[in-house]
């Protein structure tokens, strides 16, 4: 008899005996593998290439050309402010945020977040993307929804400082007149 067939027959008999006694049978490696959810199917190679179907979120064709900006945001001593971008769902940016004149990184709070407008029920959606204490950060971001996305900046130090944002991508600055 085939060894695999014997193993399956034995596992089945053991499970039946345990079930008759009211006990849950332990899963064998073969049974666990058979019960595990299958991952995405790997397409068959044609001429040496496996072609995958396009998934949501991989590409977002935009109606306008991308833009880039370098923005100096003054943050006075012992104050807080928000610097905001308006973005549509699927629009993306590449960014770098740095802090000039920052002597003690713990004295600066920076939270990159976004939110929708509040609906008729008075509720909106909010998500925090990144929180740093004045450390340089480089990133790529894709807006999960239409709304305002930006940085809350709080300077707890006794010294005025400048936060530099370098941006490239698809967004509108809320500190500019609409184009």
C-alpha cells in the first residue's frame, strides 16, 4: 500500500476514534496544509514570463501633471500649527520632512495624518500615518480617501524653528489660491 495512503487512512481513523470520544483531533501537517487558505495562484509562465492581473492600488492615472514644492514652514517657539494638502483618493506624494535649527529633537512633535470632511451625522474619518519627534523622514504616501492630509507640528522649545517639506506628486496646497 502507498505510504501516503496509509498515513491518510491512519489520520482519518484516529480522527474518527477521537471524535467518537468527544475529543477534537490534532491536525497533522498534511491536514493543516490542506485546510490552510490558498495564497494567490501563481500564473503559468508563457515564453518565460508569469503575467499577473493588475490589482487595485497599483496605478492611479491622474488628470493633471504632477507638481513639486519645497516649503519652509516657520513654527514659532511654544506654538503649534498644521500644514495641509488637499488630495483625492489614490493620489500620491513622495516627501521629505526635515527640521532646521532643531537642537533637541524631543522638543518637536510631528504627526502626519489625514481626515475626511465630516458628514451629515457629524462624523468623519481620521488616520495617523506617521508620528516623529523631529527626526528626518522620507516617505511615499497614497491618500486612502478624498480629504485633507498633512502635518501637525508642535514646537515645545524656546527657539523658533523652520520645518522644511519637500514634496512631489499629486496634491493641492491649501495655503495657495485654487488654480
